[in-house]
C-alpha cells in the first residue's frame, strides 16, 4: 500500500431522493500516507465533504448509501465493518473536525464536559485524568486560560475559539488520522492563519496523517503534501501540491489556480471559471466539466475520461491526455 494508512477505492455514495438519485461521490480513489497532509480540493458541491463522511459512514442513511467501493484501514474495510467496531474507530483511530463549530458543539454542555466525555468513551481513565488531558489539549491548540474555558458553554466563545475546541476534541484520543472539513472557512484571516499554524505544528509534533478539505488552493499550497482535485463527485487530478500548483494538467485545476488573487497582476475583477457547477440530479454526459471547459473536444461530451498517468505521483482524468 506504499506506506498508506488509509486507502479509498472506487468509492460511490449516492443519495436516493424523491426527485432522483444524487451521485454525490461517484468513483473516488486515493490513499493517505503515514504522516502526510492530503488535501481534498474543489468547489462547493464537488463531493469533498461527502467523501470524508463516507470514510466513517457519518451521513444520514437513508437517504444516503455507499453503493460500491472500499475504504481500507488497518486490515478492515470500513464500508462493511460492523457498526459496533466502527464506533470504536470513530474518534479514537480516525477523528473528524467538522466545518461548522457552532453546530458541532452541544450548546447545553460545557466545553470540559464535551471533551472529557469523548476521552472517557475511548480511554479507560477517570474524570480527573480526562480533565487534565482536556486542559492540556486546549492549551496545545492555543486557547488561553484553558482551565477556565473548561467551564464555558460554546456560546461564550468566539468562532475561532470554538474551532480550536473542535480540533482539541479531534486530538483527544491521539488518532492516527485526522479529517478536517474546511476548518478555516468560517473564521477571519488572522484566525485562519493561526489555525493553519496549529495543523502545521501537529504534523511536526505528532506525525499525524491528515485529510484536509478546502476549496482554497492558497491553503493547499501552505499546508498540503499532496492534493486530490474533485469535480462532480469524482477525483479528476491527483499529484503532489508542487505539481498541482506548478504543473496542473486538468483544465479545472488550471481554472482554480487562475482564480487565486494575485496582487502583482491584479487589474480589476478577479478571474472566475465560467458557468456553474452542474445540477447533481442532471449530470452532463461524458466529462462532467466539459460544459465549462475551454479545451473541450467532441469526445468530452460523449465519453467519460479514464485515468492517465502523467508521472509516478501525478494522475489525471482528462481526454487531453488519452
């Protein structure tokens, strides 16, 4: 598995609704290696979050269902493993930091109660030791007066502080894998920089494997080792971050890079990718990106592209390279 701690193979997660079937994740493949930060990047609705939720089967079922694929972790297929075993893995071996801190934290329990509950659920320790560990974790993620914050309710903290609490909860049981779902989206630029610093420090100090979900390629350039670019529920390009930024092959990836603001070149309006993301109930035939693609050919509207190997570490799904 090439030092992989997690391998996702042909993952397909569909939502069966009254209006039709939404193929939110439709054949995604990637692996997460030991100690690396793998970024899932793309516009809203491309399937990043559903991919992450599918790893731990955290989506609502029904209407959601994993219809095909495998998620391999520690000799287990998480798609098929019993729910009781999966509950033991969630939070302990694989933890998740959710996007909306305000929604993820329970408003009626204190910060201390929520963190210590998670610790005691997976580690056989008493309240006193769980409390000490929670205070240490809050300090580690940069929360001042951590012991006092233990008695706070979520509404008493700022958005940035709540996001730090979620990170502390994710770290509470020393997971091997941390999944972070756009943890910098709902915070200002200063807090965003501080949160990215936390993830960089965690990578150095804990050698933790991280799946970092974002729509911002600037964040990918700062924190990622490799990136998986997603569109229409599929992975369209996978490569080391330096290759993604400096040698993008898929027109969608190139479009995302062109959208990055550049003070040196700024002459007015920001660049944007023309068109809009497709309706998930009416996905285009062939390559899902072809209606918006400046390099679209006739074959793009007829056949779905297959994976092409650009180099050992760089793969792309595009007819330009087949």
